[in-house]
């Protein structure tokens, strides 16, 4: 699928940098700005970034999502078909039969009568024992129980029983928050409560209610003992002898069974509706992942084209500050082009801000020094002072343009799968992507190939 790009930022920025260079030839005093160099300008930008960070208003806590409606389910399924059409348009030879079948199956799943209940929680909280106890309990026949890891996916679970054997860990609380904002119906079960004295059990229960008050109703926090500890029994015989033995106890899950029965009677339709919506969203992600793979293959040649343009512009321009102007314009145009490829419109203002942000993050994370140290051994053969300096500037410009491009690709792919409502770029996510890309492109094997390529381009 061919995409036409216009390059006003690239042409204007590079043209301006060389125009300033010719003025510099007439006004040599401007050459003093060369002493400021790449690090000076980036550090100044880093200081501005820190100042903005200090003035930033803390993000508000996301509200608990409302109940999913049937209209939202239908819209999610339709969005899946729309993405499937986009995939078919951009990759007409790709086999999408499995994705189409999955979308068709979702509509049928919404008409089912059975419920899938997942049992989750940290290790050693009694998940297996609870599953066995529930299987033997007097509950509606249309219920199925399965044990899940907290790191796993729960999109196909209608209800989640989250087990804890005491107070919640921070990881447990984060998992509950994540599940709640995925429109999951939750019950929190305090298991192994028989192992605590009454006073301590009451304190733990109160703490659970306090820590989950924004996530759960009090009636959705239940105490139970899926596999109670055996009780020591002393038996007196008729002949006056005594014997002792350990008597196994039956599972104490009556409160949980009552809550499950009540909840299913009242919320069964809503549970299935929410699960159908999550399944539609899951198929959307699968479609988008394939789209991302195709678009990434098309993005890499674009990034390579711009990295060599940046290298040539930096090599040909001896004024460091003007190198930065040209590189910034090149990177901004690269971001706009990548946004068009991923069908996520990036304005000139957003591209400029993102380019500045990436430069600031590069300084903040110490990537300039690390990259220079890694590249230096491969540049030692270039000893001519002026040319070597130009080569270093050119190779650095190409490398950081590549980092910027790959970081934005990772960011755009993530946004396509998990869009957020924020305007502009999410600094935290962008920083994570930049660090990930830097780690992948910091190995000696990469520089052994990249640096000679860059030098050959500049020779």
C-alpha cells in the first residue's frame, strides 16, 4: 500500500540550517556557538524538561468504568471488522480467516447460558483446593471453574474469584485495579481464615475492606477456608484409655456459595455482556498486532532513509548548533511520516514536541555518553581532525535519528493496541520505549555493522 508524504518540515528545516551556515561564513563570530555543541543544547532542553515536570499537575485517578452495554459490544465487534478491512487493504494476500472466524464466534458467545469463573491469586493461597471444593458444592450446573495465574489473561472469564491468605500485597492490589478497569467482575476471597485467631482475622478483614473500598463492595469480600486444617481429637474409651487423632474438616465455603448464587441470579446477563466486549477487544488487538507487523516492515526503510539524510546534513554542516536544527527538522518530518503510516495523525507541533522530548530523554537517561563510548572504537581509524569531527557528528545524527524513529514506531504500535485518551505524547511510555530501543541497538554487534555503513555513506 503506497503512502505519499509531503516534506515541508524536512525541506524547510534543512534549508534553514544551511542558510544560517552561509550567514555564518559571512559572520564568523557565530562560530562561537560551536563550542556550545550538541551536549550544551540538549542539556538546556533537559533543564527545560525538568522545569516543566516540576509544574506538571499530578494525573487524576481513573474512575471505575461503567457497566458495559449491548451497544458497546456491537460497536466493539464492528470496530474489529473495520480493522480487519484495513488489514485486508494493506495486506491483500494475508490470510485472515482465523480472525474473521473469531469475530463471528464472539456474537454467538454472547448468546450462551453458561458462565466461566476464574480462580486467581498469588501462589500458596489455596486456588487448587478452592476449585476442588467448588466442584463438589451445590451450585448451578452451568458454572465452570478454572485456575489462572495473576499474570495471565482473563478476557474470557465472566467472574474472577481473587484469593488472598492474608492482607493484600502491593502486587495483588495492582492486579485488582488492572482487572477492575478491564470491566472484570471481582470477588475477593480471604482464604485460610481458620489459621488466624478471631481478633487477627477481624483486623485483616477490615484492612482488606479499607484497601479495596474504591474497587469492591463490602459484600464482595468473603472469608472462607477451602481446606481447613485438621482438628486434633482426643477420644476416651470405655476401658478408661484415651486415643488421639487428627480429624479432617470439611471446606467452609458456604458464604461464597451464597454470594455466587445471588450474584448469578442478579448479574448473569451483565457478566456475559462484559465478557463478550472483552473478547471483541481481544480480537481487535490480534488484528492490530498483525497490522503492526506489516507497518513495521514498511517503517524500517523510512527510518533508514531519514537516518542517512540526518548523517549527511550533520556531516556537511560544520556548525554544531545548525546540525541540531537540521536534525530536529529531519526527525520531526520522520515522526509525521511514521504517524501517517500508522494512520495516527501527528501534527507539526506534536512532532516538534516529541522530537524535543526524545532529545531530553536521551540526555536524562545518559544515552549520549554511552553511545559515544560504544561508537568511539569503531571511529579510531578516522584521525583527520576536521573530517573525523564531521564523521562523528554524522554518525551520531544517524544513530539518534534511528533511535527516535524506532522509539516512535514502538510507541505508535502500543498506542494502536492500547489507545489512551491523553492528548500529545505520554512521556512515561515514550521513555520506556526509548530505553527498550536503546538496549536493542547498543550492542557491539550492532555498532560493528552500523558505523561502517554510516562512514561509507559519508565518504
